[in-house]
C-alpha cells in the first residue's frame, strides 16, 4: 500500500473509532436533515491553516471554502468558472449564513508570490493569474510603504481587506448586509504563536 493510501485509511479508521463514535448522533442528524451552518469561512489552502481546527468547530458548524491566499475575486473580473464565488453565493442565498469570515495567515505563499510579482506578467500560470487579483492593492501598499520591513504581514492584512471589498461588489452580498442578515469579518492567524487577529469596524486588526 502506498504511503499516502495507508495514511488515508489509518486516519479514517482512527476517525471512525474516535470522533465519529463521539459525534454519531450529530452525523446522523446532519446526514438526514442537511446542514445549517451560521458561519462561512474563506481560508487559504495552506496545509498549516485548518479553520475548523483553529476555531474548534464541530461538523456542520462552518461552511468552508479554501483557495490560494483566501482571495475573493471582484465581480466582472472575467468569464472563468469560479468555485469560490459559487460557494459564497450558496452560503449567502441558500444557507443564509450570518457572517463571512475571510481568514488570512502568517507566511502565506500566495501573498509572497503576489509581492514577488508573480501576477505581474502574462503566462504566469493559474497561481500568478489568481494572485494578480490583489495586484492593485499590492501596488498601492508598496507605493505607500517604500521602506517597510513587514510588507508580507501588511499585504496579508491588505489581501483580507481587498477580498472584503470585493465581496461588496456582489448585489446578493450587499443586499444581505443592508437587510441586517449578513456581516463580513476579517481575521488573521499567526502560525508560530497561534495568534488570532480580528478586524474591527474600520477593518483595522486587533489581537483577540
Ligand atoms: Zn496562504
């Protein structure tokens, strides 16, 4: 058996004998009656940042979409297929979640790639094209902070803010916010110290 297959099977067996037994009634309820999460999380695909781990969530509690650098593209960006937008639309219009949390993180490779100019050229591949969504925010940040030695951290926060701004370009999002049914929340996770920052009403980040 390959190493990865053994890892999947061993992990599954451990889950089936452990967490599943503890949460059997919950799984049966969710499987029978469907999901009804109040929270949507948009997180990075980075293997070190597991949102359900960080927020100690149980199955059915958080609707999670993960992509490179936890980015939400703006409306009208292109004609491509957008899995992230499909998840957001479903969460807001069908599940009617109370909040969309954009969860950024320390030492994000997608943000580093954006800062390094990955999205500045044509033929940059899917990753370069994807992180170029943040180019305008990146160019402004770099111009405003010519001598900063913490551009990576600043850009991680700015990427979260840009995705929150981009969320506001969708009428189904702004309609839900104006109706008082939806809130947007920025968050940043520090991997080394597990430090959590949450954005305030002015989208400035404060440690929890
Ligand atoms: Zn990342």
